[in-house]
C-alpha cells in the first residue's frame, strides 16, 4: 500500500501578498483565477482535503474536479499566531523585535501567545501518521507553514529547519510512502 499526499499551498490572497498573518481574507480575484487555471495540472486523487482557512478552502474548490468530495481537516489548521493575527510581519517586527527574533530562532517560542512551531510540527506529524494509513493519492491544500511542518516530519528534520523552507503560492510538494517511511518530491509549480 502506497500513500501519496500532494501538498498544495493556497493561491495568492491579500494577507499572503502583504506578508500579513492570516486574517481570514478570501483569495484575490487573480489568485482565484490562477487556481482555476491550474486545475488541469492537478493529478487525480481519491480524496481532497483542505485546511480550515478561507484561502485553502477556496483553492481546494478551484482545483478539485467538480465531482470530488472535498473535506476540511481541523488538524491542518494554520499556525495559531495569537495576538499577531491580522498584523503584518513588518508591523510586529517594529513593535516587538525581540519577540520576532525569538520566534524565528527558537521552534519552542510562542511570544504571540499562540502556538509554537514545535507544537505545529507535532500536530502536523500526528496528522501525517494517520494519513499514512490511507492508500492512494490525496490532494491536501494547506498553508505554507503546514507544508513546512509536514516535510520536516517526513524527513525527520529538526525544527530549526522550519524557516529555511520556502513554499510559494500554488506549488505542489509530494510525499509518498508506506509503513511510515516517506519520500519527498519538492514543490513544483502547478
């Protein structure tokens, strides 16, 4: 039994374009159009799963075939950035430079009062372990930080590598494996 997870980052939204911690904004019209245009490049899948954010849900609907069953996965929620939600990274960096520095250098830090990168990676890892028991291909539309966390878990990489992975909008990263051993095909544009 082989599991294939096609991790797809969402299309462009205002928050993503502005380097703003997700504020629940929908996709921009250009982002939605790009997702619809990319639909033909997405492989057929037995399942389509998305993170609960608006932009992930909208991207999944734009990419999935009309007859596909699309489900949300609360375990794939975006990183909880607490009181930083809705603010830009530049705003937070100007107001709390030491907190941002700690957050970007220590996977266990959560100066925003939300979830640490370490906690996110543990949550994503538990989801990956369960998903590994499903045969076939699953499209998984998740925020970039979830792609990072899932890749770290699949490769058994340290949390310090989290911020060294870039995940552009509308790219696919494929994890395939069986019996808990994962292979990685790095992100390709859709």
